C-alpha cells in the first residue's frame, strides 16, 4: 500500500505513471507525477528522482 498525496493506493492498482515535471533543486531532482488505473487518475505525488526510480521498480516489478 502507498500513501499518495491525499489518496491511499495499492501498488498493484497502478498501471501507468505520468511525469508532470522534473525540477532540479539544491537537495536533488524532484519529480511530480500522477498515478493512473484504467485511464483514471488515482493519485499523485512528488519525490526525489532516486526514490522515483525505486518506486517505478516496485510498481512495475522491474
């Protein structure tokens, strides 16, 4: 289970991740993304790019 913005989402429910933007900060790169299932937005979040890579691996079992 994953707490995404205002939503609680199961990793297995996510079938697509869309990156809205990526910004460089003094602490690292931050990615803003939306989470989708069957074409419906089920959540959103922002995280550092290294966390984002790990998150994608967990969601898509890479």
